[in-house]
C-alpha cells in the first residue's frame, strides 16, 4: 500500500490516504466536508526543475554567510 495525496473539489482541503495501487485514481471522500476529492501529484519541496540555472559561486557564498 502506498500514500497518495488528494484535494477536495469543494473545500480545497489537501489530505493523504493509504491505498492500493489499483485504487489510486478512484475518487476519495474528503475528511473535512465529505465531498469527492481528486488525486493530485505532489512535487518535492526542493525540486528545482531542469530550467533553473546553477547558482554562481558568489551567490552561494553570500547565502551560506546569511545562514551561519
């Protein structure tokens, strides 16, 4: 069983359910309002995509100084 993320059509709540792979695209019931919810595809928080250019060394150095 895997975790899948869903979003409600009505209240826009996001929630996760543990389901079988065969059931992943089936509509889910929203735990907040009880309406139908559709599965959404989540992207990891740190994913930058292929279009993002690598950062300049000077920018990385300044960023590091800010966080230390």
